[in-house]
C-alpha cells in the first residue's frame, strides 16, 4: 500500500504520523512524507521595495530547509518503526500539490492532519484537508487531535 503522508511541521502533522504508524502494517506500507511550501507572493514588484526581495528569498530558503529537516526526520522515524519511507519537499500551492503528487505517485491513501479551524478563519483560509478529501482520487484519512 502506498501512503502519502502530507505534513506541515505542526502538532497536527505529528498526530497524523502517529496514527499512520499505529494503524497500518509496516510490512505492507510504502510511505512518502510530503511537505509543500507555498511560494512567496509579492504584493508590489520587488524592484519597488529595495531589500525586500532578498529578505523574502532568504525567508523562503529557511522555510524550505525547515521543511526538508522535518520531512527527513519524519521519514527516519517511520523507517525506524519498520516502514519503507522517503521524504519530499516541493514549492507550490499546498492543496493542488498534494493532489498532484498523490496522483503522480499512485498513492492508495493520503493521510493528513486537520487544524480544526472553524468560522471566519476557515472561510478565509480554506481547509486543505477538506479540499484534499473532496478531490483526491485515492482514499483520504484526516486525523484530528483528541
């Protein structure tokens, strides 16, 4: 079984990884730990804000480094538990990247944590978990914190 574990470095991702490790047979599972880092969007052209573009580029590089470190640790933890696991970090829009990589990798299952946002915050930010659950070709397991 090919399982895509979509993470973001949060306690919700940690919970999803714990559920995956406790509920699936490691002998049968191949896991891809995926973190998507959204590209930075400039509200004004970089040339209109001297110093802004290099600062934002440095921030993006730091986010990518943190994502690589987190996904590598998560994959190593799963390997130590007996799973076959790899990690991958991509820079893209989160919701569509999860769907695209799940399809490209032919994932049987996508596992991800839910931040449990409600009301205006959910309306404004959207729900990655809900979007993935509605549009994925494979089954989706959304993990909530107890």
